[in-house]
C-alpha cells in the first residue's frame, strides 16, 4: 500500500508525520517505524508521529523514537505536529491537543512556522553529583561544562545514559555552556541513541536547571542555541515550581511524499 507522509523539522530535530485519522496503515510495530526512520533504507528521521482524532481535544499525538519504540513527550515533535495540524486545517492559531504526558496548549504564527508550545509544570528537581535530573515530559540529565563545542557528546552522553543508574530506563543527557547572551546546549537522546541537532524537552530542562542554579525568580526568558538553530524557553519560577512553561521556536515542513509498504 502507498502511505502519505510529511517530513517536518524543528531546529534540526526532524520527524515523519502521518495523518492517522483515516489511515489504512495497520499492524504498526517497532520494526516498521525503525525502518521508516532509517536514514539509509527509509525516509530518515529522529522520530515518527501519528496524528489521531481525539474526543476531547483537537487531536492526539502519538510519538515513536527512531528505534521504533513508543516514546515519552517530545517537545520539538510537539511543535512540529502543531504546525502539521494547522497545515491539515484542524485549527487556526491556537490549539489544545493530547500527548503521552497529558494535554498541551499551543499557538502558532499566522505564517505557520513559529510555534509556542506549553509544557508541563515542574516542581521536582533531583541532583546527581553536580548535575541536575529533571522530568519535563521526558527524563533529562543536565550537566554544565566548558568547551562544549569540542566535547565528544556521543561518548560522554552514551556513558551517562548507560551507567548503572540510568541504563534500565534510559535518560536523555544534556550538556550546557553559558554564553554572554544565551545557553549553548548539545544533547544525547535515548531512543535515538545518538546526538541530535535539538531536543525540546532537553532545552526546557536545561533552562530550568540553570534558573535554579542561579536562583532566577520571576518570569524567566532563556534564549538557547542548539546545533540546529535557536529556541527560546519562557516560564515563571517562584523558587520551588516552574509554571507557565513555553518552548518556542521554528517548525517547518521539509517535504511530503508517499512510500510503498
């Protein structure tokens, strides 16, 4: 059968999107998803998302990592599926949709390429030595470093993700370096098992960790640079809890096509 697909990217984090509301695609398994995400033998992507109907929301997002497994929340994926839903005519400028970590609100620019996605509130932050461990819809390890441009992120991230503490459930590993006007972040993602060009839940966790470390109370706006471009994280922090959390950045269609399965 021929399946229609769309390819979107958000700051270099790329995804396959399929409108599954009336799709004839059945028997979806990890092998099929991994095949589609393979950059040599498939379409190629960091992950795949299905857009489904929802009784109580505009749509539902189901996310799979590139290894084929159903994943936890993906922030850049969430922004891309919002742009996709607008392209499909599901909403105009504001939407409420359902993801694995619960409901999300988002708004999109009139041009359809700048998405502001509300993330979950966060109250609990753990430490692991001098690193922070935060769940922003997905679990994240945040380590501040210097010389991040030259760091072997794959090797360093792989070692942390697979150590005795995290190897069973896995964790996303973020390295951050503070610059004069922004944070520079690089991320090793579980499920992809490699460094990606961006990670939305990751940069959100990094912004929170740095705000806590510097005791930034009030409304906090954090510009972040990743390998794939620029993102912005906005939230309110009272010293204990992060609320009104928004992940903001570009989400753009790369191409669309059909694949025979």
